[in-house]
């Protein structure tokens, strides 16, 4: 910035040897440098390294306008915003220009008249790349005037100009985004007649405003985003417009839990006090991500609508908040996440999924609980021996001692807001559970141990070896049949 701060006129710009460059060439050249220097091109975007990002890089190198096609919560807008980092840090513009005129290649009447009047002394300003990103959410009420422009009667009156004078034009968002990245989100929601107005802009850079013949070869990088479901639910991208979009790139959800965890921990908004007060076990983080994977395969949820990555992010925030709330109630400086805290993430699930008919019949809350249970059931075999559906009466297995303990104890409860000391004492009183964990995970982190113990209990419920009942202030675990037999 120190060097360009001295270049404030057109003459100084020419003397410095500045060469005009189109935005697509600008993106291409900076991308080439990053690739040759083995730099990460889209930092903070995870899981696309071998799929989406190579395709996006090829599209940029090809100078294409791009359509990112994918379900909700697949980082489409994030990718578009990251392209700012491939722009030059600063570019010169004619000072006061509405459409960021290049001083060496002016487009607007304002810029041409200014240069004609002042010549080499024409004032210029410098535009930072952070200001070169425009974004518009396509909605049915968007008009041509919003995007392209219209006649401004107030300007005509103030300047005492005829409506036949092109100086009465008020430019819309697209001309004002000249030499910038312009993103239209949810393109199918844009009315067909509005999409038609984009044809010439993408192909030749022409814009049409009322009766004026205006040729402005706008220099822009267009990025569109769309959801495949939108093609049938709300609208579609008109065929001639699709034909003018150079590359259509398909996005996808994280392919495994490890990638999903990285995204969640990066995006979750937590303050330092919360992080210091609440400890979250590694198994809890894995379980949280597994819920999203279960939701994407659930018979109760519309797969075509998708399950956004925001489900895991907001659920992570809610999970820590559930533990934090308990610590505040109990006036404890530190606490750890418990499995029962997962009931606190239900509001994060119910608002993020679209239910099919069967899901509506069950109810959103019930479906959320089913997903949590399914995630526990899916994760358990990864860490513990398989639980047989049926055992012979005299056959012993890893879980026999634990199940026998519950046969004789029917009052085992884990209270939601129990003090950490009470919670620890309750779980540690279950000696067969301690033995089971020591046998299969002797080296488990001591801070994680209580969560693992609770995880085993909830898993046995999911495999129908124990029953779990909601009591006034927590959960009661019992032998599946013992309480019934004792009444006989």
C-alpha cells in the first residue's frame, strides 16, 4: 500500500508502468503462482481437496463463469468467497466512478468525460480485493432494475436532463460490480425473465436499460450457486443461460467423520470462557458427527433436501452450552460433556432436517432422538465387541457381569444437573462397567473415562439389553426384564 499511495493520478499510473488486466486473467495468473509455489488455494475448505477444488481450479484456469451445484450446507458460498484471495491486493479505479472504471480502459460516460477534462491529472483511487466481492440472493421479487439498472427520475430532475440522456441511468448491482466477483445464490429462484437479462452480460458484456443502447463490456467473474432440489421444487435455470456458464461443479458432504469434525471445530462459535469451563471428550465429538451421517441415511428424512453441515456446527455449540449451563447452575468452574447432554442438541436437529411422511408421523423431536440413538448404535461396534442378539442361558460374554448387576439393582439413575462429583461417584459405583472398560480400553484418557462408561450404558439400551426411562430430572437405567420378573 505504501507504494501505491503515491500513485494518485492517471499520469503517475502510466509512469509506474501499470498494465490493465481482466479479472479472469487476474484470477488465473494468481492461481498459477499459488499452484507453482505449492500453496493451498482454498484455505479453510475441507474434504474437497481431491474432488471439488481441482475442478474449480480448472474452471478458473479456463476463465469460465462457474455454477456450484449442491445440496444445502456444502460450502458453495464459502468457496465463492474464498476466490477473493486469488485477486490482486489492489487495483486502480477512476476516482468517483460508479462502476469501478479502469483508468486505462474507461467504460462509463462519467470516466471518459473526467479523463477528457483532466487528462494526466485525472484522479484515481485504489480498490482493495475485499471490496471486490458482490453477492445477491436470488428471490422471486428481484427485478431487472435491481441487477442491471433503470432510469433515475430524481437524477434527471436534479441535473435538469432529458430522459433521453444516458446520464439519467442508475446502474444496478451488476454494472457496479465491474472488475469484481459477482455471486448469485440459489439461481433457480430467479425468475426466467430475469435470467434472460443475464445472457448478453455473460457472453458479450452488453447491458440493456429501458430504451438505451449501451455497450459496456463489463469485466466480471460470475459465480452461481444452486441446489439440485430447486430444479423441481421452485424453478430451474433456463437452458440458454446454462449454456453460457462455462463450468458446472458438483459439491458434496464430508466423506468421513474426521473431515466433518475438522469443519465443525473450525466453524463453531465458542468463547474462551466456555472452552475453558467445558471439556468435551474425543468420543463425544465423533458421536456428534455420526448423527449427521445417520440423518443423511435416515428413512425419516428427505435425502434430496440434504442435511447441512450447519447441523453439526450448531449441535456442537448447543452441546457445550448444555454442559456450561449445568456448571453455572452448580457453581462449578469446570465440567465435562456427558452423554445425557446430547438431549440438548435436539433443537439443532429439528430445524435442520426436512421430514418425509413417516418422519412427520413420528414427530421432529422423536426423529432427533432416534438419530442420536442410531449414531450411538453405529459407533459402538467400532470400540467394543459385538453384542449378540440372543445368548444361551449358561453362556457368558463381556457384558454378562454388567447385565447381571442391573438385574439386582433397579435404582440406577443419572441426573441431568448432578454435580460432577455425584456424577462421577454414581458411574464409578458400577464396578462391572469399570472392568469392561479396563479390559477393552485400559489406556483411555482419564478425563474421557466417564463419558465412555455412559456411552456403554446408552449402547446397551440401543441393543435392547437394558431399558432407559426418563424420570423427572434425569434417566433411569434398568435390566430389561428384571423389574418385571421381580413383580411376579
